[in-house]
C-alpha cells in the first residue's frame, strides 16, 4: 500500500493569499523558551519583516522554518503558489529547500570562498542539474537534457549577477569580493534556487548607507518584478520601515506587535522593548531614528517609503 506523504496536508484552512502561516510556534532549548507561542502570516508578494532586540528569537524562527531545528510545538504551513501547501515542521531540511522551495541566507556569510562567483551560483542549482542528468554519469555526459539544464543554470546565474552589478566579477573567487558584494552574492545564490519564499537573516548587516539603499531596491524588485514573498530579519530600521509591507516584532520569544510599519513604529510596546524597562526616560535620539519616530516633519528617513 502506498503511504500518504504527511508533509502534504489534504486540506488547509489558511487563506489563499497567505504564503506562510506560522501557528503557535514554540521552541525550547532545555529550560530556555526561545520562541513562545508565535503566530503570524506572511502573505504572497509581500515583504514581511521580523524585528526585535538581540536574542529575541528571530534566527530561531528561520532555523525552525528551514528544518535546522524541529519545533517543540507548532505548525508551519508554506502555501506554495504552484505546488500547494506543505507542512514544513514535518519535513527534513533538505526537502524544505528542494521540494517546498524555501531559500535562506545566513546572519554570517556562508559562501564557498575558494570557488568563483559564478561557480557559487551553479552549485546552488545542483539539484535541478542532477535531476536533468537522471542521476547517472551517462546522463551527465551524453544527455541533451543535461546540457540544456546546464545552459539554463548559467543563464539564470548571469541574470542575477547582472541584476546586482556583479557580472564583471563572475570569475573572481567569492572570498576575494568586498563584503557588500558577498552579501549580494548570497542573495543571488538563494534566488538561483528559484524560491517560493526567500528568508534573509540580517542582509543589511555591515553595509554602508549606499549599499543599504541598493539592498532596498533589490528586495523590492524581488517582490515586485519576480513576485517572490520575502521574510526579512533586519536590524537596520531604514531598511525595515521603508520596504516592509508587514512587520512582526518579537521580544524574549513572544510576539509584541504585528502590523504595518506605521502601526508598529508608534506602538508603545515596541518602543518599550527597544528602550528597556524605564518607560519614563526620554527616548534617546538613536532609538528615535531607528524606529523612524522623527520629531521633525514626516516619518520615514529616506524617500517616500517606496512600496505602493
Ligand atoms: N541551539 C541553541 N541552543 C540553545 N539556545 C539557543 C540555541 N539557538 C538559539 N538559542 C537561544 O535562543 C534565544 C534566541 O536566539 P536567536 O534566535 O539567535 O535570537 P536573535 O536572532 O533574535 O538575536 C537566545 O537566548 C539564544 O541564546
Ligand atoms: Mg539572529
């Protein structure tokens, strides 16, 4: 008798416009509750940001979504636009990447530093290439299908290199790229697996203001031109407030706010989480700036917010 694939629910109650539905996610490490009963929805064609102080549990959410950790409790439903729903908490990490098409980047850069920029992007497409070879040496050597897949892999890599301005550096060793270029290459690599959901862990960390603005454009283009939903962990509020459609705020593993950028940055619980306990204290200027709580005219720091 054929066994039913338990990672494919027969039916779901999640809304059609939801891309990812996190329900009652809890992750414990011994006595520590890193994530405590977290629920939120990331919608298709939106940038959903997860923000919160250090240690709030943001990276742990990604580690649960991508199968690095098995959640203690909770349901993580990816509503794949082409393939239908997957229950990620029931899947192995490699299947989450291969079958459910969830791609991620890491808080610390993880590239193959001794491989070329282009090679990094071809290796990322290994699965598709191996499938085209029918997993055989003969397939690799003689099959037209493999040659075609290989050509397509190179074309896709070139498309992304061109898009982020790294085309000229395709033959450089990835490890020799300047830091900001390496961060962009990581995003290219994730895009080369043609994800349904792109998870980015602090992509603006260490970028200068110009690079940070370029990152805004890239992420908005991934949403608007490629139609890919993005889940974004980010400290840089100039990135978060400008490009996010929806923000989820964590503090000590709990969700303390959930809404659009305007609602979140004026939420007293959010301000308090960023300030610490002493509510009566005047808000320091750097926090005012971080949250975009400009005392001057207007709210956001640069531009017009960018997302129509
Ligand atoms: N593998 C682990 N074992 C034990 N504790 C962990 C593990 N991973 C994360 N934690 C703890 O979970 C909490 C949340 O961590 P993390 O998700 O990395 O926070 P953030 O990304 O918001 O800074 C922290 O207290 C951290 O020390
Ligand atoms: Mg983190």
